[in-house]
C-alpha cells in the first residue's frame, strides 16, 4: 500500500476519531501536521514518515 492515495471509499485514511482514541491529548499534533501542508494546490501525498518528520 506504499504510495497509495488516501481514499475513504477504500478505507485508506486517517480517521480523526481513531487518531483521538489512539493518541489522546495529541489533537494539536495532527492539526499542525495537516496545516503545515496547506494550502493544498494539488493532491497531498500523506505518509506516516512525513508526519513523524514534521512533528519531531
């Protein structure tokens, strides 16, 4: 699934409610990581590796 696009219809997404359950109190971390890629002028290739790089 490497380099697959996020697709809610294929259940490949970061679901906010699951993130909050798995990482309680870390909502601002996800918010920062997502906003650091804004504004989107094209599809964004989200990866967990890039997410880790942005928040460390």
